[in-house]
């Protein structure tokens, strides 16, 4: 009896939304097709050591008004900077997904170092309180105020870019 009650509470919290008596899972048939990162090193000496850009391409079926919100890597949450839905660019309020299709998400993270002189304002990132394995990540989607996650099993490194 205790186990059944625990299971019912677990299934109704956090991972699934409810619509009447029907359980709603806003991201179905999710398949991450490709995930990459690429480091770019600036050609100017400053406290900006490098910028790491991430790209994730996936297929999925999304409930109406599902939002692609964050990419979790290492121990930080990175806001989705821009997205493509079925090869059309989405902007700000258009990050709401609906139906089946291909989703491409892009974001980046800056790394800093001590440097006298030219100091750029450092970006602060939200912590996840979860340390993910190296070269793995999670995509966080928000639907009806609740977070849902899709695992990014492998993030491949592309060749670094060095500015002259």
C-alpha cells in the first residue's frame, strides 16, 4: 500500500503534467541526433580565455506550449540562445513548441582567466547542483510550469577556432 501511494505521488510530481486524469508527457519520442561543442579563443588579450559554443539537434514530438529553456552541462544551466524549429529560426517568445519536428538549439559559455588591463564583465551562470559526466548533458524543457528533461548522451568536440 505504501509503495503504491509513493509511486502515485512520484508519477504526478515534476516529471509528468496532469490534464484531468490523463498523464501528459510534453516531450515524446525524443532522439538527440547530434550534439557538439566548439571552443573559440579570442585574438585579443583579456580576461576572456575562451567561448565554448554548443549545438544540439534532436527530433521529437512536443505538446503545445512546451518551451526549450536550458542546456545543462558540467554543473551549470545555459539559456538557449537561439533555436531552429523544422529549419525555421525561432526568437524569444516563439520558443514554444507544438507538434512533431526537428529542433536545433544553440547556446554558449564563456571561460575567464585573470588578466591585468582589459577586463570584460564576467557572465554568471546558474548552478544546477548536479555534476554531469564529462561530454554529457541534459536539455530542460518547461511545460505548464514544470521542468522535463531529455538526456544528451554524448557531446562531441569540434576543432577549436583561434582568432588571429
